[in-house]
């Protein structure tokens, strides 16, 4: 079943070949990857790498969304603290 999600990473860079065995990407010698294709069992998952310049606005939007939720303030603060340190966003397709 297709689904979408995002992973928020607090590291300066990501290389999914360091984590998974079957990975392909458009990464080159002078080019950062814009996506990774990872084979998981019989499925393939695409991880799109958000442009670094777009990350701050995306994170700010998510922080606004979290603040608007009808949830416990501590839970929202803890989540916002973790998200606010995001440096790389991977979108899963």
C-alpha cells in the first residue's frame, strides 16, 4: 500500500548507503543526492532529500502545526524541541 511520510534528521548530512544494503541514488562526485531508492524486501522506497534552503521554512511550518494541536503542552514542547534541530528532511514515497 503506498504511503507518504517524512523523516527529520539532526545530522548535517545523510547517506542511506551507510544504513541499508541495496541503495541507489543520483549522487555524484560533485553532486549531493536529491533522492535515494532503497530496496526493502520486495518493495522499493524512495527517500527524497529536501533542498537545504527549504528545510528552515518547512520546519517552521511544522512547528506551527505542532503548536496548534490539542495536546499536552509538555508533549508539544518535547516534540518541537526535537524537530527544531532538524538539518535534513527525507520525504518517503
